[in-house]
């Protein structure tokens, strides 16, 4: 008996399971996940799960009962090793060959690793999965010295948790500012000041050249400078897991290449989530996104089309980051703008920064402004008077109509 087979165990995989049933598919669903955990959410790992606020059950997308009730077979702790697109089969490291009617690749990504002297020492961690965070939490304690390599969102989220827990925290960023690849100088400066005010030591223009230690990391080397460390977390980006697709002859290029219906170049093979390189007709270009909303929506589109539908994926990307008591919500890409407008007060940690191109809103960064953010999403693509945007007395809803 053939089945709908899903390779992966994250947001896209978990959502696809539910969506296949919502689309009316009654046949067998098989999920192959190389982690031993139920499909789970990754964003809380660097925040509430790391801090201990959430237990593991809280990060599961759905409880085990859901999969049992929906007759979904979970093959956890099992790695898919090969796809035969002609025979419509997936082979696993458990020695199974599983036939599929339709296949969804939700393989996600893995942390980019350092290959510099000492990078294999104990105490150097990467944060991607539950087991990674369990290992980090076991070594965290007040007074310990934590060095974070990389000043991106994950590194800064970890820094906020760790310094709040009483660790001495140093963030090392090789670029001239933190968040340089993803936001504007003004937002980088805002977050640099925020972390410095909470006791985090942020070092920009600082490239790591190696690690020192006798069996376990004792210091991070940046040329002649050393940063003593009891533990290290490296957060320097994600590599999409495309190898199984490439080996099967499926088109790849900065991700698994899909069309606007999440179809790959192979018949009956779909892909969704962080691993995909997909077209965005609203932005007029192809993207690979590491984003929960993208993974969830692509999973819904893929599931519908696996069931014979004709859904298309067309959404403006949005993201969020929780640091301390601040929630940053972002829609669009600030780099697409040619001007910016501030609404609110950055010093009061309650504001929205609008980015415009040729007078139209193309992106928004909102801090502790959830109501404004929901309206901001409706302003994308609209030409708006900058003075009205900046004036808190002007109702944003009136600008969206």
C-alpha cells in the first residue's frame, strides 16, 4: 500500500500532516524524522525552552494523541537516505523501502559549522534542535562565561536568556554591526544598545580564529585577543538540507527548487519550509526563507496540491524575535526600501519603523506594537503619506483603507 510520505519533523512536516487530513485525504500518512521527538516548534528553543519556562511538551506542535487519532505513522529517529523518483520510494537507514503516492520534503536546515582550530572541543554548541538546547542548558549556570559567536537573531535571543539567568555573556560579530545581514543600521544600533544596557558585552568587527582548551573549550581566540569561555554557542547561519534531493536528481540551488505550488522538478515530489527555494510573485523574485509562517503556509499549499488541488503560494514574508520583554515583529525586507519613517518612541521600546520604496510601504519593523503590526501588514504595497505614518495621532487603519 502506498502512502503520502513526509520527510522531516519540523513546522512544515507537522502542519502538512494536519492539512492533508483537512483536505480530506483518508489514506496512509508516514512521517520520517531523524530526531526522536514529535514534530515541534523551533522558535521557542532559543527563548522559553532554553530559559526553562516551557517544557518539551509545550514545544510540540501537537500531542502524540493527534497522530494516533489521525492514523499518522511516525518513524522517529529514522533518517531517510535515498529517494527513487522513478520507483516512487524512500529508503531509510533502518533498512526500509517505503513506497509513496506523493512525497513532501520538509528537510529544513542545519547549522553552518566552524572549521577552525579547536572547533571540535567539548563545550562548543550549535543551537538547532531540542537535544542541542538540552546540552546547552546542562552547562548553563549563574557566573559562567558564555561566548556567542554570531550576532544574528538566534544569538541575541540566547544572549537575552543567558544574561538574565546570571551568566557573563559576550557576543562576537565579525561584521561592523549586529544583525547587519537582516536589518538597517538604526535597528542594529537599537539592539546593540539594548543588549549593552542589560549587561551583554557586544563586540563587532571581531572575527573568531580559533578555540583554546585542553579537551574542553577554555577561550575563544580572535587574533591576539582571547575571550575566556566556559561554554560557546555558535550561530552563524543555516545550510538547507538538500543532499537527499540532489542525489535523486531533483533540481536544487540555494535550496530545493519549487514552483508556486511547492512542486519540485520530480513528479509527485513536493517541498516546503526552510529547505525550499521558491518564487514570490508579490516580491518578484525567488527566495529561501528561514521562517515559521513560510513553512506553515507552504505546508498547507503543498498538502492541497498533493491531494490534487491547484493552490499557489504568494505571501509577504514575516518574522518575529523575542528578546527580554521585547517582541520584534517584521514584515517584508527593510533592504527593499529607499527611505524610512519612525512612528513611536524607540527610547520607550514601543515603535514601528516603516520602510518605503518610491512612496510605497515595503517593510515594517515593529517593537512591542502588536496591534500596529497587524495593520502594518495591510499597508504593504500601499503609497502612504510619510507625515501621516509618523504621526501617532493618525489612525493607521485609515491609511490601510
